[in-house]
C-alpha cells in the first residue's frame, strides 16, 4: 500500500503485537502513568527542593532534558508526547471519571468550545506570555516557579476538561500544542485511514461518535479527512472504535504533510512566522550587544529595564509575522491567490 | 471498582515518592550539602510553607531577576548587586561569558555562589564548580584540584570579577562571567563580599584595607558577617501556602460546582 498516496508508507499495525497493545484500553494509561509520577516528583522537588536552577531536579529535567528531548520526538513521531502528557492526562482522567475504562457518562459539562476560538490564536498568546514571563521572572532557572507553572497548566487542563468537551485544552489552549502540531507535520509517522472509500461507505462514523470500545476522537479530528499530523496524538481511540479496522499508523518519508495537505489555516501560518520571530529574539537577547543596547536605552529613557524589555518584546517577536503579512497582502493584490496568506507554514518550516 | 483500586495504588505510590524525596533530602541535608544558605533546604521548605512565593514579594517586588530568595529589600548597593545583578540606580550590571541562562533570564552572583557565598554546587550549563567566596583574603584552596591560592587583595578581587583572572594570575573558567560595572558599584560589591568572609581576614595588602567598613555599606548592620548569616537563615524559596491552597480550592470547587450543575441539567 502507499502508492496511491504518492509516497511510500508501511503500516506498523500489521505487527500483531503492536495492534494488540494499541487496541488495549489501558494502552494510553500505561504510558501516562510513569510520566505522571515523574511530574509529581518534578512538582515536589520544585516546591520543596534545593532552590538552585542548576541543581534542582525539576528545572534540570523540565527545561534541560525534557524540553530539548521532545523537540526530536515531534520531528520523528509527531505528537507522541501528547499521548503520554501527564498534564493533559490529569484533566482527561477527571473529565472521564476513569483512568482507562470506557464510560458512557462523564463528569464534564461537555460544553462546545466557541466556534470563533477554534484556532491557535489563544495558544499562541499563551506561548508568548510564557516566553515573556520567563524573560522577566526567570521561570526556567527557578525550581519554585517551574513547579508553579506546571501546577497552573494542570489546573487549567482540569478546569477546561470539567467545563468543555474532550481535550479542548490540548487542542485549543495548550501553549505548546500549536508548536508541536507544526513540528509534527515533518514527522516520519502518520495516523491515517487505510482506504478512504471504506470510510465514505460507512454510516456509523464511530471514530467521531465513539462506541462501546472507545471514545470519540479526543482531539476533534475526523480520520476520514485526516491528511496531516497537526492534532493527532496517537491515543488510538479511533483504532479501537473503527469497526472496519480501517486505521493505520504508517511510517513514511519526512515532511510529507508540508506538501501534501489540502488544509491550510491562517492561524497556523501566523504561529509558524511568530516562532521564527521568537527564535530570532531569544538568540538576539543572548548577545553582548543586546546587553549594551538595553543599557543604552534604559539610561537614555530613564526607564526600568523590565519596561524597556516588555516594550521591545512584542514588536521584535512579531516582526517576521508582520513582514510576511505585508508580503502576502502584496502578493494577493498582485495575483489574487488568497492561499498566499496561509502558505507561511510551509515557508517557515522549510 | 478497577479504577478505585488503581487510585488506591496511585496514592500509595505517591506517598512512597514523597517519603523518598523527603528522606533523600534529609540525608543530604544532614551532610550539610543543601544547608548552604541561598540554596535552600527541602526540609526547611517542608517545615514552613509560609513563604511569600510567586504572588508575593518574591515575584512582583524584586523585579527583573525573579530570584527565589524571597528578598526584596537590601541594606546596601553591594548587597543589591550581589542578589539581583542590578545596582541601586536600577541599571543591570553588564557581563560577558557565563552560562547561557544568564543571558536568557538574567542573574547575579547569588545564582552560583549562594546567599552565603559558599558556592560549591554545580550550576546548570556551567563547566566549573562555583568558588567559595567566604575565605578569599587568606591563603585558600580553589577549584577541582584544590589549587592553593594566594590571598586576594581588593585589586585582585576586582580583577577577578571584571577580567576573570584569579589571585594566582590564572584565567577563571568561562562559567564565571566577566562583569563590567562602574568603580563605585565594584567597590560596593567588594564591600559586600567582605561581609561574607567567615574568618576575620581583611584585605591584606595594597589599598584601603578597610575591611567591613568600606564604601557603600552605609545602613548595613556591620556588627560582623554573622548578622548577614543569620538574616539568610530564613527558609528561602518556600512555596506559597496561599497559592497552593487557592489552586486546590479552585480545582475542588469547580469539580463540585460542575457536578452540581450536571445534576440539575
């Protein structure tokens, strides 16, 4: 298989053992539990441990090991981290009132997330906010603040899970969710349907409605039209629920999504360009020249360094996005192709 | 039923983890490793959770550095620089070298040498163990090889801070940033470092050798370094009890509110 898609791929679920493991209801919980225990340890050591960023388990594990390591997981296996993320897991456990069992009723109000907010703008704002907080308050080097940060994320995950349906937090609010999604488009694995015609002919749509074997897709994805990795976290609910056994997890060449997907969104393109700005900004502030500029500006303006930094932060981070916006608008006016506004995602990743 | 069993097992595992963390720290603390002021103590943290924390003065008061030492007022310009890397005019002290996080989130002497100046604890992204600053003005050992160092003078210490050259004339590891600051700031910092000395060694050659009573120490209680030590014995970086209580209440409150609403729907 795979030829019809235009690129080589191989379904790892053909291996009986993997298929059995992934269709077991406790599959996700088994991966979440160890991470949950480690995160509890991270919180405890952050709160009560030695208050030195270089020596504390919480800061070293979170910012030096975990953050560096998961970047590579996105590039190779997409949102695999989200499958086992303890922050999302806690919200989901409480929402479902179950660790892995399939329950018909859950403990959430199951309110739908507002249509106007079904995009990455809020997540992008949170990402910028966290970066700003880190630069001003030293989040990364403070075990205590690291613990507070994780506690706040978990609290948000629980609260959103109790009010809104499924993994609304992970899909629309997680500060790194959008970033992970973009990186995952590059991954060499994918979850897709084996044959779209089977899906079209099947009326039940168990993958989005759920059945006795599994929950509807927690990330609000519809496997039938899935053609990119952005939001699939490999939770395997659709593998469990599909009565036609029509779901595959394929290995494939890298970066296929960037060129094959038919879905392009402005919020994702914007995030991609903002990430370019963010990366450039974080590099600039490490230079000695930046220190000198800051000194000169604060002295000239008679302002506190925090204020100067905050004033400069947004324009500098948003500069590539603004530039891209202008170029896209000019391009649209020139040739009328509105897709130019959404192509930044490919541009930035390339 | 299955879920209840799992929950019970989880609680037991959690209890074991908590006990292990506290136990391990107590053991480390017994050996005095974490007892250095400025690095805090897990046991100390467990003992009193009433710190000012994130929402209190720790985060909002002291400004840029956001250090976890719960200190937002300083008796001297030198102490302020040592703690925050910012002088009394609000100017951040410039530097070259040092670990990368220093550029990302700012920092100061205290981040590596601790409130007591004892150093000795590896720093993130650092390639050398921070030096002990409490015995600089006597013959002392330094570095991993316990190299014997000649006593510092004021000028030698200024050179170490600004140019990264130790008392023996050797270059310090790049983990130690090269700080540049005006002479008055440097003098104030020097005066503060002198208050950290555990023995009554004064600067033993060269210039002013005024010991503790140097420029910039006005307002500081100069009855000796022990005053400073006792000040910093207060538990540092403790979690904010109100913050944790608020989070816990919000989660529990929301849970029961949602269940109540569901029962009415």
